[in-house]
């Protein structure tokens, strides 16, 4: 049986991030809170990916929900797929806060794509997702 990844993100992010992992996992996209909650229980994901701008920039709400369910042991990847000003928040603080919430990995896809190109960012996304999947 193929491994599954649940991606909670806006539709445009789901479309962009589906291709690099298509040969490795079934990527189940969820663009809204309600859809993500429902698909989590239906999908039995091996990894959960949450976009930083998901749920009106409240990805922590879904991370907490995942951790409180029977799928709570699944690795969670927080991906910053869209450039969003962080204001006074530093990325290191963001990473620490989400790690404390139970996020397994953080990928600043947006900055990587801007600095090194979209292909490099897509390859890194694939690498991180695959690294989080159970053997």
C-alpha cells in the first residue's frame, strides 16, 4: 500500500507541492479547516504537512488537533510556502514555538525558492517529506 501524506494548505500550494512527491506518496490536499479535519480521519496519513498560511495563518490550531487524535504520532512538517512578513518574529523563534507544539520539521520553501530557485525548493520539499516517512 502506498504511503499517504495529508497537506493542509491553500489550493495553489497543494497544486505546487503535489508534483515533487507524486511518485512516492498519495498526497491528499485539504484547503479548509473542515476539510483537513475530515480528511485526517479518512486518510490515515503517514505524514501531515501544514502550510504556514493555512487556516488564516493559524496552522498551530491544526497541529494541535493532529496531536490530539489517534494520528498524533505522525510526523508533522510545517512549510512556509508563501512569503509572509513575520514582523518582529524571527524564523528561529517560529521554529522553536512550532517544535514545542509537536512539529517534526520546518521548511522555509518560499525563501529557498527565492534564493536558490523553484526546482531546488521542490527537491528539498521532497527530501524532507521522504525523510519523515516511516520505513
